[in-house]
C-alpha cells in the first residue's frame, strides 16, 4: 500500500529565505506524487504533481519538487519565501490500482517578516 | 469555470441530530470524492463515485453515514445520528475522466457537533 510521511508538522522561515518541506513516500512501484496547499477555511489547491515524467517538477507560486527514487523523497522547495506562502501543505500519493489518494498529515508553514 | 461548490460552509448541531452536506462538482467531472479532514490531519477518503456508482466506500462508516449521487452529478453526504467525534471538515473533490490524477477540491463544510 502507498503512503506518505511528512517530516515536521510545523516549519518557520523568514521572509526571503529558502522553504523546504519534506515528504517521503512508501510505494513498491513508481508512484504519482502531489503537493497541495490549503489556506485557512479553504479547500486544497494543487501546487504540483509528479507523474513519472521529469524528476524536477515546477508548480505554481514558484514552488518546485524533486522526485528522488533512491531516497524515496519528494521534497517541496521555494527559493524565497513570501508572506503569502503561509499555509498548510500536504503531500499525497495516488495508488496505482485506482483513483485513490493518500495524504500526509500536513506541514504548517509560518513565514516570519 | 465554477469550481467545486459545497454547502453549507458551516454547520453546528447537537449530538444525535441528523445532518446533510451537499456537493456540486465541476461540470463534466465524472469522479467525485468525499473526504473527512480532522483538525491537524490530512484528508481521508470516505467514498468515491464514478458517475453514479460508488466504487470505493470501504472507509465510510455505514452504520451512520450514507451518500448518494443519483444522477451522476451532485452528491449528498448524510450523517444520522451525529456523534461528537464527527466534528471535522468534510471536503468534496472532483476529477475529470481524462485527467484522473488531478483533483479539484471544494472549500469544505465545517461540522461542529455539540
């Protein structure tokens, strides 16, 4: 069964600093991986997705993630944090047997002015 | 293009009362999902529909939860009777047949059971 683990439930960075949110996956076959962002009182919005094409995936709002099979990781990065990046971020994996998605427990990003 | 619409946005009820949530997916999306999101957690699938057929309801507590998508468009999720532990956000999402790996989420319904 597929699953994802997000390391660090809370991350704080200064405005302008590098953002790094960690996600490791567990899958016996190459997975489809996703990062979503959730702002307060809103639904989840897709940031980016990895679907077995390029290992470096660029998403919206300047975010990108790199699929590393050797490390079973799919960490999310952004070179320079903006105040508007403060939100909850979820990593997710899609099963290979159907349209089932499994989400991590989320990482809350705080951006310090 | 309108996104996924959910109503109500907030609901407060007393335990043992019934409650219903409504979702209208993006037009043309044949797959509809209902998720439960507890505070500080990621969404967990309750039920998935392909058109009007519930193809995955293994995580739906069928003793008190029910769902329907009669015409393969909008859907209703019901809880009867509600328990204190049902307090959570109920999210609806949809995806298109030709792009099943991309889900679009609604804003959710925040349920508080007193």
